[in-house]
C-alpha cells in the first residue's frame, strides 16, 4: 500500500528543478542553482535533477532514460519525506525549455507506484502536486517543435509512437497537476505555440492552469531577469505559489 508517511511539524513543500539545455547539456546556473536559491529563500526545499542526456548521433542516452530519471527522483523524495522534512503532498516540479519538456512529460506520464515492486522506492507515487513550466518544449511533432531537443531525446530516426507519446499537449490527463506557464510571443528557439497548446489541453481537461506570455523576450532567460516585462515572472510565480499556500506570507 502506497504512503501514509508521518510528516514532521516542520515539513515543507519541495520543488524538483529540471534545467534546460536541449537534452544535450544542463543550464545549471541560471536554470538550476539560481532557481533553487529563489525557492529556498521562500521556505521551499529545492532539489536539482541532473537527468540523462543524449548525443547528436543517437549514441548517448535516449528516451525513456530521461523520464525514468524524473520518475525515480520524485519517488525518492516521497520515500524520504519524513527524514528530509518534506511534505509528501506538496512536491512540485519546475522545468525550463527541454527541462520543461521533461517536467511536462512527468506531469502527463506519472503513476501511483507499484505496490508489488521489490524495490521499496518504486512503491511510491511519482505524481507531482504542482507544475511550473518556463518556455517549455511540449510538442515532438509539427513545425512548432524544437528539433534539437527531439533529436537528442529520441535520436535521429525516432519511431512514430514515441513522437506522439511525448507530444505532451496530447497526453494531458486527470492526474496532470495544476500548472503555470511562462513564455514570450517571439521566442526564437521554442515557439510560444508549445505553451499555448499545452494550456488549451489543460483547460479542456479541467486542470487548474495559468499562462503568461510576454510580448518580447529571448529564450532561456530563467526565472530571474533584469528585463522589465520578463522581470514580472518572479512576482507572478510567487503570487501563484501563495494562492496554492506553498508560500506563507508574514
């Protein structure tokens, strides 16, 4: 039987961070360490996921290595909730660019665990409670996909089943968590249609969601920006987390 964790009185929400990098590298500074610091300053535990990466010729890691890393990480957080002072019912995910694809993949391909598994970690749910996506890659098919992320994730000749299964706007389901999305209208790397299509899919499934699109802005800016418009994202995310009671204001 999954769960019944005993939570300590000072257990906190926790966020699993997935930096971007096109599935070929990890932008650990501005999409990893800086983001973790931001959450810690607001009383939220932060864990950065160093997930598997691919290679251009397909000789590196490929799907499902990346999603298996994400699933395993979330299960480990829940399994250790009591020791790590984690609220097992307040575990969120945040992803940037290709990391946003991985986060949305977990949000749409999670499970409640395997009660029959020999490995005790695998008995725990990997379903996140909240999801935060910044200029995410969502689609693996069509002209709006980010072809680099697709190649490093699925290899140079992906099978059609994987392309469809990992086009996450087509995979939103009843267990997909409440989600907030940020993008720019003129993103030159990952078209804004990725976030728009995912938002529409969330709405159609009745999943609580929020979408913020700035008129202009470069790709890969992270959470914190000196740009006036993109600098609003920090406050919008904080407000959203406060409404979900993950941040408690004095």
